[in-house]
C-alpha cells in the first residue's frame, strides 16, 4: 500500500513538473482602460459643438501584435436614452400632414463613434450586432411590438437618418490614434444640440478582428450660466414657470400693440 501511495505521489509530481511551467507561460489576457480629462462639460446657449478627447491604454498588450497593427479600438460616446416619436408626412387633399407615427423606447439621444479604421475593416457585421455597436446596429425598441416588421424597419431607418442629419449620430473614422504600443487617443464629436444629462463613454478592444474587452466611463453634460438657471426653474417650479411665461407673452403682446397701434 505504501508503495502504491509513493507511486501516485511520484506520478503527480511528474505531471506537475510538465503542466505548471506551461501554465506559467500562458500570456495574460489583454485589457483596455479609458480616462476622461473631466467628468463634466458645461455648455451655454452659444455652444456650437466641440471635440472631446478621450485617452486610453492597453494592458498586457502583445508587442508583436501591436507592431503589426492588429489591435483596433472603437470608442463610443452614448447620450441618455429617451422615448422618440417618428412621424411620416403624406399629402392629403393637397396638404402635407402627419398621418402615421412610430414610438421607440430608450433611444440614445446622441451617439458619436471614433474608430482606428473603417468599421468594415475591424470585424465582421455579426460581431457588431452582438455588441450593439455602431449607429446602424443599435436596437430601436418599438413601443408597439405588434406593428408590422416592414413598418418598424421603415421608421427605424428614418430615425437613424434624422439623427445623422442633425449631427447627433456621427462617425469619425481614424478618430482613434495610437500614441504608442499601449496608449491611444480618441476624438469624439459633441454636436451643437448635444443633450444634457449623463453620457457614457465606452471603448471596445479588438485583436485581429476578435472582440477582447470593453471599458467605460461616465460624462455629465450640463447647461451653465443664465440658461442653466432657466432650465432649473422650468424643471423644479414648472407651474410657476408656466404662469410667468404666459404672463410675459401677454405683456409683450400688449406692449407691442401700444407701440405699433395706429392713431
């Protein structure tokens, strides 16, 4: 029995001698981290858009893969999600009116993308769909799931086109640049009509077309100055703000009538 135990122990040690070095040689998994120079951005009424710079780094990067340029990074700045109504105008009796509409829930108000290369050169379309990455792959959830798929698809396409036309959905190819093998810089666009609220910055790391890791950080965009005071009063004291707005409109109309009346 003692000989059997000694044999088992010797066999285990021999097996460990072969396996443990192999385990120690397993390279660590790459990781990605991003950082914002500020966690809040203040805008005024004269805000005409800006570029936001996001810095990041790769951890445990393979030097050979980095030298061959087989690491790709996609950075997204996603605005707060809100319900959106898309309407379609049709001509009725010679007048263009809204006849049909579709409501979508939890739609990112803004969505800015920066990439190392064109999206089609980074990975395959299925990966983007699984990650819900890119404006064309965002899932627009209809409020009424019973509508026909063709109708939902039509209004979804119209919603994406409208967002792109207003600059709220944008793509900056080449907006991510590697400063070294491990450090990179991303530039994402803030549209002039960027919404206030909590925005989420997300960075996706790809290696030879395969998704590896994701990292995220939050950014607060708020109004400042006189506009912020009006915004706060309108939300905190909505009834009084409404009464003041109506009273001001009536006073303005009365003064205009006095100034421009004909004697």
